[in-house]
C-alpha cells in the first residue's frame, strides 16, 4: 500500500493534492503541534493580479497546542469577508460559476474544530477533482500523539502495512531511506513539476491555493496537473 501523510492545510496548493492522488491512503496529520504563520489556517489567492494572503481566525492558537486541540473563532463575520474577497478576486474567472458555490458551502461549513473543518474541505475538493484516495485523521486512529518526528511516521507506516511511503520533497532532509528500508518500506519524495496556466494577464503567479487552480481550469486540465510530478 502507498501511504502519504501531511498536516491539514487550508485550501492547499496543487502539490498537496498531487500527493493525495499518488497514494492509496492519505493521513491528515492533526495530532502534531500547530505552527504559527504556517499553512494550517491561511493561504494565498490572486487578487488584483497580485498574490494575497487570507487567514481564518483561530481561538487561542499556540505552537504549544496540537492542531486537533484548536478551534475557529465563534465569530462568523470572517466567513463573509473571505467570500466577499473571493468574489471580488475571481468573479471574471472562467470557472467562477461552478467553483464559487462550492466554496460557499465549504467556508460556511458549521464546524469550529479546526481539524474537522479543514478535513471537510479537503474531502470535498478531492471528490470534485475525482480523487478516490482514502482519507483518515491521525488523531482518531493511530495513538501516536506522544511520538515525534520520523518515529511517528514509521509507526503509522507499520500500522498500515505500508509498502511505499511518499513524502513532499521539502522533507528530503528529515527522513532517512535506510530507516524505512529496515521495515520493508520504500521511501520516495514527490517533487512537483512547474505548472503554468492562464490567469487574468500574461503574468503568472505560481503556487497559489487550489482555489486559484480550480477557478481557471476545468476538471480535465486539473487531472493532468495532478500527474505533473516526479518521485525521487
């Protein structure tokens, strides 16, 4: 079985979905510490032909707390604000009429638990993109909350009888192939190829949220992008 593991990110970039699409089971790694100014509760979109960072507000977020211990603020005004921004940013995009109603449902989803909220959006976007990978939250299954780093990953792999573990390329210096090989697991790193598509102008801004990809591309185009990577 091919396994991938990543933190729950808010409307992540297409490389995140490439990883999900490349494995049989994808673990949403929510029993690790929250990282301030990371991608758990924020991402970038295209606004006025510039990259724009949007954030969802959290209640008492801290790097001393696990992601699955954090909640969204109970003030929903931020949802209206984000949707207004998305409307302004993408109302002239070719796929707006199809994508915006889906985003409304995802953003208005009635859930304050951060991990559950993000899990729902990832699951629904996977359904839209016809990605059939099984999704699971680490906090609900593996009992590895007290473990750290590579040992935690290895234990999840062992529990799942993993043959192949695929990690984002950014983790190249974090994990050792020989440690996985001892357990009979092949370790690969997924490196995305350059993906470029037509935005509003000839200037292309890369690595934006999957929102941007969906606003400018139909499902067939995105299906092609999902395979634009190499395993190292």
